[in-house]
C-alpha cells in the first residue's frame, strides 16, 4: 500500500513538472536585438505625465525615469524625476508645484507577454500656497505599461489608477538604446 502511495505521489509531481516547467520557459523576458538579455542595462526614459483626481483636477508634468534590468522577466524603475508641472486644470489651474518626489524606489517592473507592469508606483507632490490642495501623496499598486513595439521598444505609455487618482503618460527610450531592447 505504501508503494502505491509513493508511485501516486511521484506521478503527480511528474505531471506537475510537465505542466509548470514549459510554462516557465514560455514566459516573456528582456531581449537585446532578439536574443535573451544576460547583462545589466539602463534605459533613460524622458516623457510626460498627467495626474488627475476623481474630481477632474490635475496637472501635466515633465518626467524622466530610469529603468534597469539584468535580463530575465523583471526590471526596476530606479529613478523617477518629476521635472516640472504646468498646465493645471480644474482646481489645480492656478497651482504651482513646490516639491515632487518618487517614494519607495526602486519600483518593480514585471515583463508580461507584450507589456510591462510597475508595482507600487508612489509619488508625493506638495503645492505652493494658494492651491486648494497642499499635498498629494499617492501609491498606485499596479501600473500598466503598453509598449509601442514589444520586440524593439522606442516608446511606452503607462496608466495607473487608485481610488480618487489616476496617472497616465508616455515615455521615450532615449539615444542609441531606442529600438534595441525589447521583450518576448
């Protein structure tokens, strides 16, 4: 009877391995010119962002992010600079940004079949006197990043939402790295 249980357990483990190992092998990973990436890289990503509250108030901001990876199916946003914010709308129309910073860096970046996901994207902004809001400190648990060409990335768009807040925008891969790296 014990041998039957061992064979049954061994058979169940073998079936599980047959299902899991190929699925892991098919997962998307970082690529360099079509080949699996195996070394450290850093991508500079200038762009723009619009943040908006649920009441239809927000601003347009100039940003610059840095994405790093050593290959595999993950990466990190190691820098996220909010350069300046202008073009406020709603109650932010006359607001001036006082300080802006990314919190909790690095943020994890996961590679999906044809997109990326940023986890726990947190930004804190303070505003000068005269703005209806003095501080906006928000964390978006999961930000979707759509790639214009997943196999040769030149541009990406992001969208993240949490209760009462939305951030969206676009980033461009800067310089010679544009179109060189991708996922697949």
